């Protein structure tokens, strides 16, 4: 599976990578937020 996330959907892609690491072969973040483990999506936007 290849996932593509744009904007806030980057948080969903990050979450899917954590839940299904063996099923997702590639992840593309297109102008998207990359959320770290334990980080909330809105934490990323608060840093900007």
C-alpha cells in the first residue's frame, strides 16, 4: 500500500504507519504535517 497525505491528512498517514507498518510500503507527505510518535497534529501547527 502506498499512502499519500496532503495538509492535515499527513497526521492520518503517520497514524496508519504506526498501526500497519507491514502493510504500508511507502508514504508520501505532500505539503503535509509529519507527526512524530506521541505528538498531536495540532502541536505541529502550533510550532509554526
